[in-house]
């Protein structure tokens, strides 16, 4: 019989990529979405092959009912308000999705599907201002934002259920990972869209916040593969999924504009209003040694190629037949 997986947040970047990966592996895939009435563009290619359900993830009873009905062998929790600035605007919803929903899922698995393997999407934002560089699975956790705090709760609780109840429950500490499916308010997509727009004469400049902020940017399909590998391991554990390299927003802009033959310094302007302030973690870079040695996981796409792919996708979107259609 085909293995069955449940993915929360299936309509997002990671959820849709994971759904496609699992379908390629022969899984039956059920995805949890907020509303079946909303457009789900990331799922267009596989919508007919997925089972989609609406579930209140904060309700342990509702989640348990779905688990009993579906009897999945694997559960991937990717639902979250993943844009850090938005977590300041919606701190309660951020906590509900990032903390309460994790508790509901873990408790429901314990009661209704104790044999299911569970993946929790943790985040490098749990480190806040990191106490060490690079960050590993043992780096002290000290979040600075509502998003980071919610993810820290989910991270700790996943470990607690693993130790207390023996669940195959693992957390992936995910550093920034990108694809053309990122919402446009993320800086990588914003920069790629900006470079393409200037090249096509649709804009004159790109406004950015801090150019000094540095991140460890990976290719999202690589990271999604790491999630799957974690649940194939005999023993559950927590793993950093990152490239081990750090690049600044200035380097991101330089690489993106170079892709279209432009000098970024002639088109990028810093807007202090866009800077996040002291709660923005500025030096996040992960050490993926453990994932490489135990899971055989390694990134396949480097920084320059990643940025090039993002820019190429924006050029295609802005010049294609659906260029007038709002993007996700």
C-alpha cells in the first residue's frame, strides 16, 4: 500500500514543494488549508492529485479526527505565519499557528496515531541574536520576535513529546530557503522582482531596508528534501538545514542586478522606514554537518545560481501571457 502523508500549510512554498516531492515518491498526500474557497496557485500543478481538507489546527479534537480518518504514516507541520514583520502585526495568530497548533498536533498524534512520524518546521529565528557562529542544534535558543518565540515553543515541545512519549518527532531548524513560490514581501523575491522590473523598464528603483543584514540562503527544494529525509531516519532528532554560507542583502542585490546586466548601486535606495530595528537577527548562518553526516543531506544549489533562478522566474512572470495577473 502507498504511504500516506498529511501536510499542514500545503499551499505555501514549502508545503507545495513537499507535496510534489511526496507524490513523486508514490505517497498519497492530504493537505490542510485555511480555506478551500481561496485560490491556491502553488498547487495548480498537482491539485487533482491531492486531498485537501479545512481543519482548525488549534483544535486538538478536530486534528485528532482527521488523523483517525486518514491514518497517515507521516505528518509534516509547515503551517505558520512565516513572515517575521507580519508576526509583530499578528502576534496572537502567530502564537496560535506556531505554538498552540503544534501542541494540538502532537497531542492528537499521541492519542490517535502514535505510530505516525512527525516533522516540525522550526526556524533559525529561534536563535535571535546568536550566541555563536555558525549556529548548530545545540546553540542557545533566545528568540527576539513573536515568530521566533512561537517557533521556539514548537521546537521545545516536539523534543518533549519525543522524550516523554517516544514519538518519532523531529524538528528541522530551517534557515532561509527560497524559490519563486516565496511571497513577494520576502526580501529575496522582492529583490529579484525589483531587478527584473528595472531591467524591463517597469520601475526605476528598488527600496530596501538594511543592506548589512546577513542570511544563510538555501534553495527551497533542497530544504524540503531534508524534511523528508528526517522522517526516513530510524531515530528522530533535530537537524539544522542550511548551506553554511552567509551573504548580505547588498550581495543579494548586487547578484540579482548583475543577472540582468545592471549595476545595483544605480538603482537600489535604502529606506530607513523598512529597517526592522534591534529585534532583527543580523547574522544567521547554520552548520549543516549533522544533517550531512547522519542523513546524507547536502545543498545542491549555490547562492549565485539561486539568485539567478529567482530573477529568471520574475522576468518570465513579468513578460509572460499572465503578466497582468497578481502574483502570490
